[in-house]
């Protein structure tokens, strides 16, 4: 009650309001000497309402306290569950990763041994085993990465980074991927970009996700990578743009592209593979670093993914 009254009447102290009410009540109980009858009736009505309001406010205060208490205990409960899920995933992923790596490794080994004997009869089956294993492994790694970020268990190690050098390095990494689909890779790094302060490993992961998508969803096309500095009303940014002339997306597909497991449609996921976790991971990572990632796209024409980094990224996950 005290805090509500104080909030509603910032200039009057609750005790002053209560004292004024009591004085008025005493005056009414004495029959309001000197006051005309209609005014007396109105005053008693107002006083009645005020007392009722005071009761309602007191109930509200009780309700407010109960809600705060419930939400705090819910928050604690959720945080405990998150921790349990994360440690469960960390343990399970280890248990799953080891045998999966064995499945992948052995299927390749058997394939090589049979090839030495010029036996290719089981190649299709062995390839299927290997690819299914690889897909499952990518899925497990993706789920773990995402759950780590979402439960705040990601560590950031910021340092001064030459963004152009970082992007140039990422581009060198994906050149073989671009070549597989006969894509041309054009790089435009503005020399004046300079440094940002952030975690190079995490920024690299994001850039590589965008680049590998561009290489994957573009065939015999062009992929443009640019880095520049921009200033807007919110301040200065280093902007990394990955543009492609690939399959593009409908507005509806684009609207859910950053959601976990979201792939354009069944045909796309069948044709291009993947887990649908890369962009969800990229967005979560950007959010926890204080960066941004956006996309525009047109079906059949291509897509543009833009990452915007403030000069000083967050050093700690909030
Ligand atoms: N450059 C792109 N061009 C067209 N579609 C894209 C592009 N990047 C992402 N997408 C769409 O967004 C989906 C999600 O991407 P992502 O999270 O990286 O998952 P994955 O690559 O494993 O499918 C992709 O399956 C695809 O449908
Ligand atoms: Mg991807």
C-alpha cells in the first residue's frame, strides 16, 4: 500500500494522505459543522469511495507482491532447469559424438578397404551410413552450440580485431566451397574499416555461417563480400555484407530464417542438406555480443545478409 500510494502521489507522503483522510472523517462524524447539506452528502460519498479505493489498493499491493514472489521462484526454477538441460546436453553430446565419429570413420575405412579390392558394390550403402552419421553429428553440435548461448553459457574473449583481415581469412576458408558450385567470390574490403573490440572466434563463426550459406544456396553465380564503416543515429558500426545471386527466399521463408530448425521447405532441405541451426546460432551469438544480423532476399534473385558490429562489442554475456 505504502509504495502504491507513494507512486500515485509523488508529492504527498502516504502518512500525510492518511492523516488528511482521518481529519476529514472526524469532521464528517461531527456532522460537518457549517457545511451545507448537499456538500456534506458529497463529502461523505467521496470519503466512502476513497476508503474503498484504499482497500482495493491494498489488495492490489498484496497481489503485486504475490506475483513478484511467484515470478522470482519461476525464474529460479527455469534457471535450474536450463542448467540441468545444458549439463544434460553437454554429457549426452559427448556420449553421442564418440560413437557417431566411430560410425563415420569406420564407414569410410570399409569403403577404402573395399575400393582397394576394386569392390564398389556397397559404396551407396556406406555413403548413406556416413552421410546420416555426419548429419546427426552436425545436428548434435548445432543443438549444443545453441543451448549454450541461450542458457548464457557462452564465453566471450574480446580483443582488438582487424575486421578486414578476419573477413579475408574467412573468405579464404570458403573458397573451396564456392568452387564446388562454380561461384565467383568478389571481395571488397574498405581499407578504412580499422579495428573493433570483440571476440574474433565468435565473429568468425557468424561470418563463416553466412558465407557457407551463400556458397551452398548459389550455383554458378556471384557471391559478394564487403566490409565498410557506417554511421547512423545510433552511432558507428562496422558492417559486413554477404550478398549472393542464389535461390533467394519468399517473404514468408525470410521471416522465419533465423528461427531454430527453420529451412525454406522440405525440397530445399532435401536438396541442400543442413540442420537449420546455423542462422539461429548466428543471431543468438550476435545478440549476446551486442551485434546485429539482418537479411533481405528475393526468390530466384538472391539474398543479402548484413552483420553490424559496434566498435566495442560486449565482453560478457548479459
Ligand atoms: N544465402 C541464402 N540463400 C537462400 N536461402 C538461404 C540462405 N541462407 C539461408 N537460407 C535459408 O535459411 C535456412 C536456414 O539456414 P541455416 O540456419 O544456415 O541452416 P542450414 O544451412 O543448415 O539449412 C536454409 O535452410 C535456407 O532455406
Ligand atoms: Mg547454414
